[in-house]
C-alpha cells in the first residue's frame, strides 16, 4: 500500500550540525511509530533540507496531504510572517496537495505539561 500522507517536522536550524540531533531522534521515533506517514525533517535556515525541498520530495513520492509540524516553542516572527509566505509559494508549485500547518509545538498543552513536569522533578528541593 502506498502512503499518501506526509508529515514534515519543521525546525529553525542552526550552524552547528549537532543541534539537529534531538529533532532527528523525534523524526525517527515518529516514523517508527506511525508507518502510515512519510516523515521528513526540514529547516527554516542554516541546515538542509529546506521546507520547500522536503515537501517537493514528499509530493514526488506520491503524498497528497502533508502536515507541517513547527518545532518552535511559540508563534514568533518566523511562524507569523516567514512560514505563511513559504507555504504560499509551495502551494503555487503544488496546487493539488493539501498542506496543513499545525500549531507551534510549544502551544500544545500536553507538551507544556510534560516540560513543566520534568522541570518540577529536576529542580532541586528547597530545604525547609
């Protein structure tokens, strides 16, 4: 059975290639857990592939619906300004493909709760 849905994990990018390792681990785990999706990792800048290139690859592989998951903590300037322009350009190149932009990962209550839980457990106890 061919896959027709893709998921792009979209991160900012950095000059240090090791910066992307946690994102690669997340992508690998999602791909292993959700074989019904073709999972790709893409970056806004400094690293490759770019978002447009990852989506072009998914389209070439037959994916008809692609969800983009921004691995950003909040809706900053990149997600408010840059990403909509990128998606407009991508939609022009691939008009038959359904693109969905998920919320920034930091806006997901479950993730915020998990981070808070970890921080509470990791913080040193204050002596009475």
